[in-house]
C-alpha cells in the first residue's frame, strides 16, 4: 500500500522538448513492461503525484511534441517520454506506425520512452491522445495519453497511460494491453485504487462487461480493505483472451457507502493459427531425432517481406530457435515450393534456408520450403504459413516442420490499432448509465495516408515491416544481450544453468550478426567505416563473452575461486553490453 501526498508539477522540460511555460496540479503515469522489454526491465511501475511522485510535462513551442518526465514511483526510477505528431500540432486522435521520435521518417509520428540509464536505438509503437487542453499561452492544462512501445524491433512491449492536470482515484484510469494471440496471456498489470472519497471500506472488486472472462483478477488487495486518507491499495489484472477480436470489459470498485469507480479494460486478440511443429529424423543434428511443438503460449518474433522472412521462437519451456527463408535472386515469397535451397545467408543467388537453435547450427545444408500462405497489410506481414525440409551437412536425415503465423486470420483490428482523427469511444460501464470519463471535444485533423490501418505488434507474435537482415540480427543480439545481463545481475550458484543458456544463445546470435554484416556491400566510404567499426565491436563482445563463459566454469567449481570468478563475470557482462551498444550504433549508420 502506498501513501498519497503532494502535487504534480508541470513545467519546462527543455532538454527534450523546447516548451512553453505553465503549470498544473495532479497527474499520474504508468509503465507496464513485458518480460524482455529493455526499457522497463519487465517491471510494473506507477507514478502518482498524490503519492509524492513527480510528473512533469510540457508542450513544444510549435505544439507538435509533448514531453513528459516522471520520477519516484514504484522503484524510485526516472524516465522521459516524448510523443510527436507526424505533421502539425499534436491533437487528440490515434497515431500508429510511430518511430523513435528524434529520428523518425517524414510524415511519421514519433515516440520515445527512455530512462533509468536505458534507451532504444530503434523504436516502433503507437499512441492515442485522448485529451490535450492548452491555455491561451500554449501551456498544457490537461493531457491524457495511452502508449505502446517496442524497443529494437522486439516483441516485448512497454505500455501504459499518462495523465496530466487531472488527479484520479484510480491509476491508471484506462487499462489497455498490447495485442495477443488466442491461447496466450498478457502481462499482469497493477491498478492503484485510492481510499473512498468519504472514507470507509472497499467492499467489492469485480470485472463486468462483454468480455469479462478475458480479464482475470490475479491479486485483490482492496476488497475488505479500508485505505487511510491519502492511502491506496492495488488490484492486479491480466488479459487472457478466449476469442479473437476487440475485447472490452470494466473493472468496478464498490465502496461501503455505495460509491463506485470504473476502469475500462481494453485489449485485442488475433485469430488464425500461430505455432511451430518440427519432426526430426534419427541422425538429424539440429532436431536431435525429436518432435518439437510450440503453441500460442510461446513467443514468436516474425520479420517479413516479400523478399525475406525470419522467425525467432522463444518456447514457454525456455527453448529457442531461428528460422530464415529467402527466395532466389529476383524472386519473391508467394504460395509455392522453393527447391534447391542452401544455407542462408550464404545462398548466393539461389533460395536460402536456415533452421537453427538450442546452440546448434549447420555449416552447410540443402533443402526446400513451401509457402502455404503469405498475406500483407499495407506492406506489413499479416499472415504466414511455411513448411520446410532441411538436411544438415547434406545428411539423408531431415528436419521437417511447419510454422504458422496467424494463418487464416481475418479479424478486423481494434479501433486503437487504426489511425484516427478522434479518440476511441470507450462506451459506458455496464449497468451504471454513467458515461465513461470524457475526452477532448476538439477532433484532430486527419492523419496522413501512411498511418491508415496497421496492426500493432503483439507480445506473443510480432511482425515488423521489411527490416534488413542486419537489422534483424542486430535486434536479436540486443535482446539476447539483455537476457544475459538479466541472468548475471544477481548471480547465485543455482543460476549457472540459466547463465550458460543465455551465453550460448548470445554466442549463436553473434555468429549470425557477423554473417549478416560480412554479407553487406557498403557503397560509400562512410558505410565501409561503419561496417569496420561494427565488426570490431562484435569482436570485443565475442571476446568478453568467452571470458564470461570461462569465468562461469570457475564460478561453478565453487570456493575459493567463486568470488573472483563472480567479479570477472560482472566485468565481462559490462563489456558485452557496451560492445553491443557500439555495434548497434555503427550498424545503424551502415543502414542509413
């Protein structure tokens, strides 16, 4: 239970957004971080001015960008948030296809949530401005934003709400999850509930509405509680979809006095079929003669275009795999069979294929794959189904399988997944007859054509639009580096296996990253310098990783060398992280 006291300040955040002056009182922000999200670190954070936290926001002088700075909160951390309109001033509406704010393409909205010593090189995301009210001098009086951000092209999301100038009994006041696939579950998120306005107990917390069964109360610290004046309790809610489509419900808090507080719950679930099955013949090196099956409870990162498709699989049991498919030079991915495939990315002008994982990969291979389904939505991959057969080292033994990504899905996107010039209507709480919290009356101008219907990324299975092979491997190395850092952060003897697995995956990812970089053909002197810098950084990262793995063996051997080995592991992990950032920066220059 957190105490609530104090006020929010709203002022100039000159380091991020050149702003006009002005101040308002009251406000809050939430940051819900899924496992694997770099910025939030998988933590759920609430910043509430009524609990003494600091929430500072300002609008740029041209009105195009809103900057928000928060500090304190659940873990005493500090973060900056930026939301930028694609063209002209920021107005209420839905903004999809957002990119990292300082480096976004012309005509694209911008988003950037960073802090606590962490930032993204590349960002994809979306946000909705539900309310933005300014004074005559341009200062912000009230603002209400919902957002979703994906760092480095990853599937894990950072999402939440920002409210400025309007204190509320509940934080957040509207809870919206990133899209999921049916069969998987979303991140459990806390809702902070303040004491009843007239005092007394909270008698009931319930979920109602059309899709109430999809929103599960995992923890209820409020029913039967009597928060003191200025105090609050928490209810944790998780989205577990039972059917595809837009899923809506309400969290209702009832007080002993009969008063109620309602929080809209919003989410979306994709339809179709998503999963991977593989059958390995006896003697096949990659699959080990085993059948492998992964469903919607696993995580799938899908990067697709007509010229290349790549899949990363993180099994619910900890397994990990990579699948790559490339048509022959001059061809595209379309329904049909591609024969004569050799190891990607060393396939020359022929078709390319590579199935690897669990620390195993082929030096050479032969095989084929069949595209069963491939559909796009405004150039972004929408559905995919590919069957494959791979012979590692040209062995007669084969690895066969099929990967489906929302195959057969025709579900219409949720309103907040489509660009709009007005906020999404949240409706009315069931049985209350009371309208939902108001949004701004002034509609936004129509957003540009490029921001028309685009599906947001899903934590269970996310598709990114047409990245290069270098970008795909860079993002994978970033994710596996963070997994290693997390595994080594609080090292204990029982964590040895977890660290070994993380190190093995990073080692495999570094090999793929190097291969993608080596295959590049930079056309300018600046690009060649960037390539050389990236390769040197990868060498440093690989060297530090070898030191870490060697020290891990000494650590596992026990005392008296354990303490010294732990220090070596910590130093090597820092070098691994620093080298990853250097390589990512250089490869980003190579891609521009």
